C-alpha cells in the first residue's frame, strides 16, 4: 500500500472479496481525482469459518484480477496482499492503518453480507472518527429493510390466520 497521499481523500471506497463489481453502489459518484479504492486480503476472512484452500485461492485470484481491472481503468487503488510483510491479518486492523495513512473524509462501501464484518468496520470508523457510508447492495431482489418488512408482514398474516408460529 502506498504511504501518505499528497492530500486527504474525499472517499476511500472499500471493496470486499465478494463484491467485485465496478458498477456497485459504492462506486456511485466515484471521482478518480478525489477518491481511491481500498482492498485487503487478510487471513481472518479465510479462517473465521470453514474455507477450503481452493475456495481461498479462488477468492484471492478474483480479487487480484479485479484489482488489475481497476488499475487499468484508471481508478486509484490501495491493495494489501495476504503475503505483504506488514499485513495485519484482519480487515479492521488493515482499514485502521489505511485511514491513518490516507486520511479519507469518508469510507464508502456496499453493505456486506456478513454482520460480523459490518460490525468490525463500523467500530473502526467510529474509533477513527471517519464517516462510514454503507450503501445498499443492488445485487439482491430486495433490500434488507424490504425483506424485513416482508417477513414481518408474512409472519403476522400467517400467525393471524390461526397457524402455529
């Protein structure tokens, strides 16, 4: 990862390994003159739950190919590889270091599908005093709130019909 930029960034766009889409909501309004992309390969993400070596290799390969596409398209990128000497091992620790080095006004990301990850990233943002802008993931049929409302209304209707809930 590069060290201190000439000036602070407007947005540091965080991309997770399962969000490799240049059209994701996190990139809405992206300006390469003011913004940069940040990605990190960390051991924690392949060891916190069951993951085969093949799955991990696939994720890392996909991340590296996406990083190459970002660079080719002219989007500034700060990328931490798994075998980097200074790799801190977790997304939270790497993000904390990136915020200190890059001084973004805000971190922007597409909502992760893992509440553990979201909680860790929110904690880093709060600790560092940087705004975390979590944007809806447009890859799903419904947003989290839409699904929550659907599930609540469906269970209420079913339970209200005398079906055991």
